[in-house]
C-alpha cells in the first residue's frame, strides 16, 4: 500500500509540475548527450593521432545540443496549434517540409554560437572547406532523423500524459439520447488508465486552453477535453462559469478576490491560491456575470 501511495503521489506531482519535470529531464538529457559525444570525439581524435583540446569538441557538441533544445521547445509550443487538427496525410507532408527549416535553424544557430565561442577563445571557426551547401546537406541527414525522433518522443509523452490524466467526454442526460452539445452538461465521463468515472461540471474550478484540448482543473486533478474554448464557454452553465481570457474560463465559486494591475488587466486569485489573468477584453463581462450570479443566489 505504501508503494502504491508513493507512486500515486509521484504521479500527481508529475502532472502538477510538468514544465519543471520536462525542463529537468531535457537538461539531464542534454548534459549526458554533450558528455558522451564530446568524449567520443576526443577518443576518436586520439585514436587517429590527432588529439584535440577539450574545449573544441565541447564547443561543437554543446552548441549543437543547445540549438536542438531550443527547437524542441519551439516544436512543443507551435506544432499542436496548427498541425494536429489536419488530416494525417497533410500532417505527414507538413512534417517532412518542416525538417528543412528545422535543419536550417539548427545549423545557423550552432554555427553562430561556435563562431562566437571561437572568437572569445582567440581562434577562428572554419568547419568545412566545401562551402555552406555541403555543410547543410551534411547536417540535414542527421537533422531529419532527429526531427522524426523528437516528434515520436513528443507524441509518446502526450499520450502518456493523457492516459495518466484521463480524458473527459460528455455524458448525455435525460431519458432520450439527446446530443450533449444541445444542453449544458451536468456530468463528464472521465476515462483514465482503463477505468471510467464521473465528475460533476459544478466541481470544475477553472479551464485553460491547451492546443486542441481544454484542460479542466478539478481540485488538484487536471482532465483534458477535446473541444475549443469558444464551444466550451457556450456549453458551461452561466453565470457559474465566466470567460476571463481567450485561453481561460473560471468558475465564479472558485474566485477568492480580484485586484487591478498597472497594465489595465486584472489578477484573479482563486481560493486555492492559483492566480489567473483577467484581460481587459473580458473585464466588463466578468463583472456583469458576477453581479448576475450574486442576484441569483439572493
């Protein structure tokens, strides 16, 4: 039982601090990658009787890895927003085409960093005598495989998170089989680790946009739901749920207090301490909805 509780606690910590875990894991991978490749280059050079100073292979591998980490960050942010909602054959074609700018950014970034490093070391970086086309083709072969590998890792990671979190879907209400989209849902069916259970819509504290999904925050748990924020804002019962940002919906019962900012926006603090942004665009709507909700309760 103790091991089960520890595993569950670890899982909850992982799901609640994904950015921290992803950052740490990527940095660990980057450090190990630089260490292994740097020592490999030095051993190969020594085997051919041309030993290198340690800083040169370290510069090569560190700049290359830094450029790849930057591209991984860009892929995790940009790809879900405009690729995942397209048919699979269009996705495949787009990914093949994206390997070209991926390689260009990788090559240009690491070359610029290497030239800077060599300049600071009082030396001149000259990778090849064959010209830029040769350099790009040489690197593109490796970058193509790196892109595919990164894509598989990102997709696998997202599937793992979805399985750990569970995915929410509508539960039709009433005796007749009425589409859930026609009326505000009272319950959501959550599928998680092969099990199914219900959560009440009223238990949702707030919702945030995440690509093609809307993440439903229920206490410490987070459940992704494949739906647009605009559609979800229409379905969640008003005035209990209020749109406060283009990417955020909040439950009025979860709000603790509101405070203005110098920018004209407001900061919304929930009862659990979570701080959300209330944009100027939704400020009047938010106040009106709170007033309506207060009148309804009285």
